[in-house]
């Protein structure tokens, strides 16, 4: 019996994996300019890290988490007919997002000592949500995310947003094909009263709204802003706006963030209904949408400030903020914008054999060049010279060295430039020496020595 990958997951085959590597490389280069360091946390955490951090009433936690059990604990629960006896540390879930785990790690390892400079961290890896799979909505997907802990300053918010926008630009998404939305969700002083107002608004229109929104009214009323049901959207259009109810501190923080974005020339739209799905956000929230893809999956990334999250997962009060961008969505956006460049494989050099008698010489040449750090390939199937050139073309080889018995008798090889198609002979010994000392980026003619005359 042959098996397929589980529902809602995809294999990152070499072509797609090259894109994923590229996205990570772009992030690494860009984020380091902003002072962010790479880190990794486990793929699974104690479930409570998510239930407390993200919030019990969120869809992500309530409906979409994959539970993880050791075989032993799973068997015990089956026998007992309940897993109520499981200790907290044995209750594990696959991470549905990255922030809760990073903040847990920051608290555990005391990465933000009192008075120290902020911890600026980023991660890249798979996340898991038991959603109904569809285009752009997977059960295993990949996020690149950044977190900054230890600053309340609006400059940190603006910096984070600018970094996210620059990432999309560097990946090649045209600025005209994406929209940045910003909002402030207030804090523990002004949000409770606002939340109650939204709750009352929903309850006073309960008969017009879907069951889910009615149910949300108490636990998570702000989520009703995200409901796709047309009648709910109509009711929520007349709901009170958070930006009319911010306290003075939140208002001036929000104004400052926007002014830094203005100075940086970052174009954004204010969206007072932008609330984002997770409980932990306070003050600044933002989301970037691709205008080129379906509205249901057009969020290519977003984030916000979470000044209370560290306390929620057991740390001392530590302000923070972050974003996560969905790699698969970025790929969809690039494709829809016609900006997805094929990530072709390439080698610096292909060493072709005219016949089997020269294989060991070719093999030695390949090894020498690889030891010097060049990407080099040769044939391992005894193919014809024509097929070897075809293979070299497929790999986008820049140069092909042809090792043939006749040239070899004179200590020579033929070097073909695959771009200009020019061919010339070179001395094998000196070329080998030059290849072994190779330290540049590009293989060019200077990498190969001309044959000695006579
Ligand atoms: P969130 O943590 O929900 O704010 O998600 C951050 C980003 O991850 C979103 O903007 C999407 O780009 C991406 N994302 C979230 N859920 C999924 C999913 N099920 N499949 C693919 N991408 C997702």
C-alpha cells in the first residue's frame, strides 16, 4: 500500500524547499540589520503554554490544536476512558503559532534581565492547526516570526512593522499588490469597557447574528469583527470603534507609531475593526494582506503588541511585540502577482566525461573543486556526453569541463562557458590547482589556466 502525506500537509519537494530556504535567507539577512537573532523552540509545548498564552476562547486553541501524547500516556487514557489523570507536564500540543513558545523560553531563561536591552529574536519553522484544509490554509504550514521583548516604546512597534514590509518587498511582492492595516486594541485600562460595549452591541442585535457570534458575545466579542457571515458583518459595521475609546496613553502610543511609519514613508490604512484572533494583543496590531489573492486567505502576515503575555506564562511583567508571516501565503501572493521567480538549482561547475576511461580523473577534479567550496556535479550513470550536457543545462551549470582521452594525453581539458557557449582548452594540472585555491563567488575564465604552449 502506498501512502500520501497527511491531509492538509505538503511535502516541500526540492523546488519548493529551495523557495523556503530562500525566504529564510532573506529573513536572516534583513532581520539581522534590525538586530534580531535566530532562535528555535520545541515543536510541541505543554498545552497550558498555549491555552494561557493565546487564550482558551480563541479558535486556534479551542478548535485547532493537535494534541500530543506519549504512547504510554495515550494507552493509559484509553484504559481509564479519560485523560483527566494526566499531569500538566504530560499534556502536550503541537505549536499552533510561535509567540507563546518564544515568550515561554524568554521567561524560562531570563533573556530579558531587568534594565537590559530588549531581546530581539526571530524563528522560522512549521506550525500546526487542525483547520479544514483548503488553498492557503494548511494543517502544517510554515511561519517566519519575530519577537521583541523589553520595550514599550512606539519606535519598537514601527521598527517591527517596517521590517515586515521590507521582507515582503525583498521577496518581490510589488508594493501595489499589498495593503498594510494598522490599529490599536487599547490596553487593560481602556479595553474592558470597550469589550463590554461590543458585547452589548452584539446582544442587542443577537437575532441578526450567527450562532457562533452570539456564543462569542461573552467570551471573545471582538472576534465578531472577523466573522465572514454577511449579516454579522452588517451588524458589526455599526459597532463601536476601539479608536474612539482608547485611553490617553494608548492614543498617544498609537499616534507615535503612525508618525514613525509616516516618516519612514510606509503606506498603511487604519482599520479600527482589525482585532486579530488571539487574546494576547494589546495596543498596536497590524496585518498585511495581499490584494492579489482570495479574500479568505489574503492575510500574508501580521502581529502586534502583547505587553501582558510574559506574565500570563509565569514571567515578570515584560512588554513585547511580534509578528508572524505565513510562508505558503507569501508564495501564493508572489504567484498571483506574477512575481514568483523559479528557484532553479544551479551548480558552479559540471565535469563531463567523454568516456569511461577518464572517470577517475574527472572524479578527482570534482572532489578538488568541492573541497574548495564550489558546487560541482558529475554524471554517476555512465550517460552519453550529450546527456551530460543536458543534465548540466538542467542544473544551470555555469561552466562545463569536458574530460576526454585525447585532450588528456596532452594534459588538457575543454572548458565550455554555458552562457556564451564559448569553448577553450585549459591545462588540467593548473586548472586543478586554481580550483583548489578557489575563493571567489563566480567561476570565470580566470579559474582555469590556459594550456602551456608546445
Ligand atoms: P496568525 O498566527 O493566525 O496571525 O497567522 C500569521 C500568518 O500565518 C497568517 O497571516 C497567515 O499568513 C499564516 N497562516 C495562519 N494560519 C495558516 C494556515 N492554516 N495555513 C497557512 N498559513 C497560515
